[in-house]
C-alpha cells in the first residue's frame, strides 16, 4: 500500500516528484484494472494537478495534502464529471458543482485520480451490485472486498492511491476497510459536510476516508471536517488536531468491551483478536472494562426500518422526468387527455425505474414504501424512531462512564462472491456491528488487527462519544504502533 508520509518526507526535502508519482499510479491503475476499483480515471486532470503540485513544492508553498493521490466514491459530486452512484439510472448525469469535501481536498493539494466503483446507490455490502460490474478484492481471489465503498477500499488496499473517500450509512466505509486491511473512519454525523453527496438515508449518511494507515486518515479528516454553509446539518464544534492525536497514546483511557458484541455469532478467532487488542491497550496504560448495552438487539431492526424508509423517500426523485433515466416519449404523445396522460406518465415511471434501478435498490425502495403505507408508518417508522432515541440515550450514558468502546467490525471475515446475494438478510447482517454508530451519530474507526488462519484480514472497531474523533485516533494509532513493533501481519494478504 501507499503511505502519504513517504510523500511528505520528500516534499519537506523539496523533491519535485508528483508528476512521476501520478504517472506511475495511472500506469498501475491500467495494469491492475482487473480490480474494477475505478469507474473512470481522470488522466489529463491528474497530470495537470501533479504539475501544479510540483511547482508549489519547488517554491515552498506546499499545502497539507500536497500530492496525495485520492479516489472519490461515485456518489460524491465532482464538477463536470459523471456522478452515477454506480447506477444505470444516472448513467448520463454530470455534476454541476464539486461536493464540499472535494473542494476542500483540492484546496489542500490533493490529486483526484478518478471515480471509484461502489454498490449501486450505496446499497450493498459486497461490491457486487454496481451497474459497472463487481469490484474485485486486490489480494484475496474469489472473496468480496466489502461494500458499499468497495472501489475506494480496493484502490487503497491495491496500492493504486494513498486514500479514497467513501460514504458510510451503515458501515459502508468501515466494513470494506476491515475486509481489505485498510483504515476506515466514519466521523460524527455533522462533522463533515454532506453537500454534494447523493443521499441514501440522510440521517445516517456520513462521508469518511479509507487509508493505508491511521495518520493518513487523520490528515484527511483534518482537511474535510468543519462547518459548511451549504450543509445546515454540519456542526460548529471545533476541529481538533487529529494528526497530533495519533501519537497521544491511551494512558488513562477507559475502554469498554460490550458483551453483546462478543456473542456466538462472532468467530472464535475474531473474539480472541478483540481481547488481544484490549490487552495491548491495557498494557499501554488504558483501563479495560466489560460493559453492557442492553438495547443492542434493537439496533439493527431500528436501522433497517429507518434506512429503508429514508432511501425510499430520497430515491423518489429519480423518476425519469425530474432526475434519472428517461424512457420513451409516451407522455408527450398522450396529448391533452388527462386520463391518457396519467397512464402514460405511470408507464414512463415504471419503464424508467424498472430499467434504471438494480434489484437491490428496487428491494429497498419497496421495503421503505411499504413501511410508509397508511396505517403502517405509526407501527414501524415511528416506533423505530422511538427505539433510536433510547439507543442514543444509552450510548450517551455509556460515554459518560467510559471513553471508548472496542468491538469487532464485522461478524466474520470476507465471504465469497455470490455467497449472500440470494439471501439479502444474511448480507445485511454483515453490518450488524456497524449500524449503531450511524443510528446514534457517534464516530467510529476500523483498524487492521491481524489475520485469521486463512490469511483473511481481521479488524477491530473503536467508537467514541460525539465529536471525539481525537480519542479514536489516539487508540487506533496505539494499536497500529504496537502491532508494527511486534512485526505482526496486521493486514492478512494485503500488499
């Protein structure tokens, strides 16, 4: 994998090499296109930006991310480029502005390499639902790289870029990071602007980075975090020095391992890995506790209802008229007859949404619409929101007593292609341990922590109180340093 620290060392030595770095990356992307990590590569733009970076380095005007090569998930707008959410519905859509996170990356000197593949409209946990074909795992043949930010994770794990942005609605940054031996950060809801992000479930969506190491993650979050006038939901809470936090250590931190996250559904080697990491943190000065989150069994059902209802509402705009893939001109041919026009419009909707959306997206829309049917809303959606409030209160109380939660990221290692496509519920449950952070809005990070006997990556997850990303980086940095000092294989078969 590529680490930006190496680039930064050369920048400080005033070595002008961004142009050659980009050229090498573009060559690798072409050579490794079997990953299907990128939907589109911005060859000319990347080379031009690299030349500008070299000029800044030469004149000692380097910015915080000068020359960092970054991929952007295909549901984050890049001005003038197609932004399709990996769906046929938006196959011809071009963004008319940059997402705020893209603007901030550009202003910090990053080089945008291209659009990363993903599960369609961020709905999937394996990278298999993209209209552009599945993303392949960079080093584990026949196993999925996770999703929905599959291309972002594969591009980083495969050494094609230093980092990539993803979106995390129910684990879509952390789960693929865990499956590919990379670092995945899901910030607090409201910490990073969602302006320019194609919505899935607005109250859960959050943009976050996937990187080769913890320090690179901190560098990026320091740039993209903060209030944004284009997103009224962003908080004005001060942004900490995340990079400094990476070296802070865990002395005095109170870390809880919730017993509900260590049940029989978790493989023995994964439970053992979580406890091993806990012991390492205790040796580094942290206090380890076993804690309980009684509402944990309600997290996934509540998330499932809320996410699908919000998805159904958000995707209603893609009807082939206002947005999306138009099918035929039946409405115009209907003339002025109101009944005939209504039938023609319905026919257009059916044709457009039927051919534009894939099976998984259609399933989520139907589920969400059913849950919003008259008489059903109070039974399901309102009840789910009440449960969500109780879960938030439980987490808030927990973080009054402890600083961090330590858990597995997923109930198991990466699985085989096609294994769970016919069993949607089994697929959804790969995000079982991720959804609490999205439902409550708290920050969470996935950190590589070794491999199982078959060389498949294992990872651990930390969760902290709202806007306490610094403590996440302190713990994640400690784990990374201790495992590196031990010479441990922390990423399985990762390059």
